[in-house]
C-alpha cells in the first residue's frame, strides 16, 4: 500500500511548489523596485496567476507552518509588486504624456479661482498611500473580511477629492487605484483559496 506513504509527500511537494511560485513573484517584484523592468512586473503577475491556478485545484488544507509562510509571501508580493504593476499600467495608459513631479506625483495645469492657470504637482505621496492600500486590502481579504475594501476605497477617495478637478488627474487616480486594488485582491484571494476557507 504505497499510497498512504506517498500522499503526505505529494502534499508537501504541492505546498512547496505554491510557496516557491509566490516566492519567485516576490523576488521579481523586489528586483524591479531597484531596477525597473517590465518583464519583471509581468513575471510577478504570472506568479500570481500560476499560484492562483494551483490553489483552485482540489488540495488538502496546508499545515499551519505552510499557511504562515504563504501568508507572509503573499503579503510581500502584494506590497512589493503592486507599485511597479501600477506604474507599468500607468505608463502604458499615458504613453509618456504625464510629467512626473519631484515628490512622486504628476505636474498638471490647473485654473485657480481668479482665472489664472498655474502648474502644480498633485497626487503626491501615491507610493506610500499605495503601500498602505495594498496592505489593508490584502490583509482584509486574507482575514475573510473583504467588506473592508469599500472603506479603504472611500477613505482614499475622500482624501484625494480636492485634487480630482483635472481630467488627467482623475484618469491617473482611477487607473492607479484599480490596478493596485486588483493586484492586492488577487494576492489576498490566492491565500484564501489556498487555505480553503
């Protein structure tokens, strides 16, 4: 009867595969932070897709140690990969038409109340806000509380409301927020499917 002995070994191999795939995504995302490369962002996205395919297949629930390691890896992939993914999609969407500001925002022309047109940087601090947004989104989905995502979106929208008076700013805000949220939700979903809850 080789099956009872083989079954635990296959389960270990399965979970090792899932963790390695997510770990490769984390590595690709971490490298692209230092050296921005589109193929690294795509590699991190492929890691999420492959990991998601693996965990939606019938499987045994992981041991607690695998759950902890996978949870930490998924959270790291969400935080490290979401920023480069967002910048990648924004670059494709804007085709280089946006001027980057010195504080992480974009430079736009806005009409002030007296009718004068002034240049200013808006959407400053987007990188830090994006990190908090992805941590909160992924963690809430991992914890089984996806309703919190609505509160996250509301807080972010209210905080940026006064800056959304220019079409380019609205477009960038919507695209950036959606990419960041989809990335974070995919990472959180991968974990939820993996633990089978």
